[in-house]
């Protein structure tokens, strides 16, 4: 097979594929991203961004735009079948020094994709819309993929192919990877974007009823609501305005709310599936191509974004000279996470079905801040077993760090595609990484004396990391802790094991 045209071919330009493309672009890794649809997809679709995904977008430099087009911790006004009204979440929780984004953000998915495409354009990339993957073959060194655009076929060679092309993934099917699970036709839901006259936009409105639930959620930065209505086996699934209006009136008892023609609509079926492997040679899966969820708890889109965040730095590292075995950790880390998240969304969906009312999850598990890789081969904690922050955990943020350039947050220092050495005492001398891999050292000290020295003026960093003496943390490019030790010199051995080299410590 000929030399690769690009390092990575990405099939699918939803949030997962776009996140992957942005991360590769800022790392200087060549790629092409193609999308079967002729243009950007309409519709609110997955409208909930969890805090961990917001941290990913902070890392990519687009979180301010995302926040400006969303609303955090949307209040919920719920009316049960007996007509009893309750209202929850009047005030969003306050940010914490270690958790800057403490709650779910409601924003239309098309806004998320819009922000990612803008970031991709700023990084010099773009999406090839209207381009289909016809077939591919792979060898030990590359993937040869035939693409069809404007009726013309072209073959492109890539070192790796990543399928981010949704639940009906052409990449997954061509790779022969099983999609295990079930489709429950008896559990369906109309989802649509509509304007609703006569209803306030102050909260997410939910009604329970004997025949099922009905919900209207105002979509920030638009004048529309997302409509959700469960559809039983013998109920009319028509996506017409008339049917939606009739369901609204039956289930809410209100005649004063009038729906306009939907600008986008879909009939969702409970299709709960996931793969048994994320990789076939040089072909990887991410997002809905690897796992499809119920909408309950807002987990699907977020899990895909974090699939991409995990895979991107590993592809970049191997492209820069790290051993290919590093890519095996993608499946090892993300497959258990997907299984756990799928189980959670199923649990919430079944609660909705039993109660005949929509479950708006205020469950800390849905925020995805507690997801970890403690069992990963990339996680090494050289300290005695104990409670608190461990290797494999998400690296907490910390505000109030004082350096030469002023006051900043830890996330400001982590932003980018580099590894970070975070030390609370003596730092290892001459530590470096192979090839083009980058390493930044940050020393916490009472008296900063250089550009990489910072004072923890408010004590937030020590509160979050609880160092004991000269504790050293290695933070991966995706914001997870890879290594912890009270002996800074041991970090060289960690990198040697991670990158399959004898020694990276100089002097």
C-alpha cells in the first residue's frame, strides 16, 4: 500500500468527529474529515452537555462560546398525572475552585457543532460534506479508503481510520464489529424543535399522564422548544404538527399553548447497543458508532466527545513516534466507561417508562466528573493505597494560582496537547519525552522564581491534590492523572514504560 495521504481519516462530522478533528489539528497531525450529509445537520438532538465535556471544550478554547449559547442547570416545572406541580433547580450551583462547570448545560446540538466547526476552521481545517465512504481495505501500515463525492470516486490512504458515523456506522459494519444489544420498538418518542405560543421560557416544562409524558424544553439562543413525547405501541407516531398538538392537549389539559410547524423532528426508538471492541487493526470507532443510548441523563453525545478526547492524544503521540501499543489503551479505557454509562442511561430510561413521566436527572453520576481510568495500564500510583485523588482520576482544576504573568487557574496551564509534571517540591532534573512529544513542568512553591513556578495563594490546589511532601503528579494531555509518586525521580520510569523506551531522564 502506498504512503499515507493523511495520518487520520475521520468519517462523520458530528460532535465526536469534530472534537477529534480539532484536537488533531491543534497537534499538527494531518487528517481529513468527511460527512455523508450535504451540510450541517439541523435540530437540537442531544441538547445536554455535561461538566466533563465542558472541560474538554475549555481545553479546546471554545467553552465561552458554548456557554454563551446555553443555560446551565435549567429549572424544571413538572406536573404529575394528578395535576400536582413542582419546580426544581431555581438557581444553578455555584462553580467551585476544582469544578468550574458544576451542572449540565442545555444547548442545541447544532450550536455545539457550529462552535467546533468554527474552531476547526481557525485551526486550518474543514469538513468535506456530501462525501460517502464506499469501502476500505487495510494493511499493516495503512488504510486505503474509497470516498465518493459529487458522484466521483477517489481513494485516499491514511495511517488510521476512525468511524464517528453514528449508530448506523458504515465503518463499523465494514470492519465486521458486532453491535450488541436490543431495539425496543414499544418504547418510542417523538422529538422535535417547535415554537410554542403561550408558554413561558423560564423552565423545562414536563407533564406526566396515564398514556405517557410530554415535555417542552426552551432551547437557549433560539426561539424554539425541544418537544419530547413518549409514544406507546398503539399511539400515533406521526411527526405532524397536528398530532403533536393533539398529544399536548390530551396530556397537559391545556388549550392555550399552540405549536407551530416543527423545524426539525424525529421518531426515536429505544435502540440500546454497544460494540464488544473499539478497534480492528488500524480502524477505530468512537461515539454512537460504538454505543447508542437512550436520551435519559444526557450521556450519549458526551460519551462520544470524551471518546474523541481520549483517542486524539494517543493518535497524535503515535504519529510523533510513540509505540503503536499505546493505541490499545483506547479500547481498554473507553469500553468499560461506555458500558457503565449505557447501564446508567438504561436505568434512567426505565424509570421514565415506569413513572410515565420524564426523569430529569439531577444525579451526580450523569455529570461524568467521576469517570476514571484507575485500572488502566497507563495509570500508576506509587503511593500506598488510600482514599482521595488517585492515578487514573480526572485532574481537578484549581483557581488562584499566582505566577509571573498574574493569576490563573490550573486548567489554563493544562490547556493543550502536552503532558504536565505538577510538582509540590523538588522536580526531577532533565526529564524529557521522545520525538515531538511535549512536556511542561509546573512547580508549586511559596516563592515563584521562574515562568513555570506558581504559588497556591488560596490553597485550592493543595486542597484538591492533597500532596505529601514532594509529591509529583503526571497529568495526561486529556486531563487525567497518569502517575503519582512522592519520589519525583520515579517519573522517568513511568514515561519509559509508557513509551517503551529505556530512559528519558538526562543527567
